[in-house]
């Protein structure tokens, strides 16, 4: 989605000095590890050698471990803004991973998908990573994709809502040193004679 990238740009404009002064983020390699694990999981699922639910659960454990390690490595972050980005991103990733760990798939509320025009019924698996859930399943309601977004034609989770601002803050924090040398615009009050 483009929204976190745009939000990161806005954050850079507004809080560039705070972001540049922040302690550099540590363990960014964990992001690459999760991306690599996700690509690997998709490749394994395409080959259908191992059950999709097992692959999803292993990926969920990798994401949970990475989220915990990322928070631990950045716990002493001096910037409250960047620390909040770390916590939001980790909480969102962990919430989504917990849902996949519980179900073996990311649960999608069937009623929300139907509201967007889909014909999903509880138990359907529209994708190797997803399963349609019934509204009576509490873990699915708390952790799964339950919020329909008509403009995107998607159903998102609370974890996704945490990930978006968290990723925007972290992206701004990573990019801030690149913009350090640029002049900071400021508004001055002019007095008209």
C-alpha cells in the first residue's frame, strides 16, 4: 500500500530533526529475514510438498520471533516517535502471526468478505495463506482480517492497522539520515509595517 510511504514522507517533513537525532534502528536485517521467509513459504506452498497450514505456522513462528527480537534490540531507542514505530510494527506483525499460528491460516471473516461482494463461506480457503472464518470464532474476530475496506476491495486486520503507521514511522526513521543535509523550512512571522 502506498499510504505508509506517503505518511513516511509527511513524517520526514514534520519531524526530520527528531528522526535524525534518534538512535539508529538496530536489527533491520530481521525485516529481510521475514521477507525471505515469506517468499520461501510461498514457493513451498506452490509446490504443495508440505501442508499449507504447517508452512503458515512455521512462518508465523519466524515472524513472532523476529517481532520479539526487533523490540528487544530497539528497546533503548531514545526517540519516543521511533520507539512507538517499533512497538506498533511489532504488535501488528505479532497479531497477524498469532492468528496464523492459531488457525494455520490467516482467518478472514466470511461476512466481511461477502459484504465486499465475495461469495466466501466459513471454511473456504481462497488462498494458501487464508481461511474464511465464522463471526462466532473469537480469535478470528480479534486477530483476523475482519474490517472490510471498500476502496481497496480488501478485508484487513487490527494487526494491519497497527503495521501501517508503524512501518511509516520506521521508514521515515531509516530515510531521515539521507535528508539530514537538506535545509529545514521554517515559518517566520513577518510584521507588516
